[in-house]
């Protein structure tokens, strides 16, 4: 057998080495990605909520409306006395007059929650309003009487006249009922006397002078 020379031996070694390197490259597994090379998942931007929960407003309880009439007139008869009583109400204020032809009393006070409480000189009225009437008790001096005074319309109701006649102060009061019944007293310088007959809207003569009685619309605010 023919022996190889040195040149051929070197060439064969180079070829073998190149083949071995190629085989190594082809069979080496791909390197795993390192943590440094792996891109972290992108965090989605968070937006702070600007929607604020606003509590529903709670209903504020409203005060019940006062059932007392804004404007009303009542007139009737005092039981077991026969005298007349008249009451007028306007915007929470009330005035009243009691008269039996001999004694009289002017009273004033408040009207609220369908109840009136009125006071005057030696006199008191307490009454409930409703069902078309004022019903309660009147006290004048030592006398006490119950009454029920229905609602009335002009020309029925309460009238008053004030004047100075010949230097004397005059105060007159009248109550007129729908059936025509009426009563009144004129007080001249502290002395009472029966009042002349009233014709609503017309003057009456007192001490030789004429004065004009007025219904409560004309004097209740200043009484």
C-alpha cells in the first residue's frame, strides 16, 4: 500500500477539522433568551377615576301648612246669655266683640292651627275654627258662656266706630247677623249706652254728631 506524503496528511486534517466544526454548529441547541433580553410586558396606563359618587339629596321635611283661614268673619249667639259675639281673622291676627246690649268687651289675639285665643279688659275668648264656624267659650267678668258662631259675609259681621265728639272720646261697636238681628253699645267718655241702629255703609248720630261705623277690614290691622 502506498503511503501518503506530508502534504496530503495536512490537507486531510484540515478537512476533518472543518467538517467537525460544521457538525458541532448544526447540532448545538439555540440558547434560551435571558431575562435581560426578554421585554417585560407593557403595563397599561391607569387613569384615576374622576367620577365621584354624589349622594342623593335627602328630602327636607316641610312644615305642614297652617289650616287657619287667611281671612274670615264669624258671628253668632252666646248660649244662656242671648248676647252676640263676632270674630274676625286676618293673616294670623284676630279681633272680637261681645255685646248683650248692657255689657260689652273688645278682644284681640292670635289665630293659629285653627285655634284662637283672645284677651281684653276682664275678658277672654278661646275657640276652635272649623266646619264653617268658630266654637268655644267667652268670659266677660264673672260670666262664662259657650257659643257657636257660623261664618258670615258682609254686610253681616262686626263694625266699629271711633271719634271725638265735643271733646269726648267715642267708641261704638255693632254686631249684625244674617237674619237682621243686631246689637251694639256706644261708649262716650267711659259711659256706655245702647247704640243707634246700624245700616252698614251709612253714618249714625252720636251726641248730635255723625260718625261712620267701619267693618273689620278697615281697622283689624291697627286694632
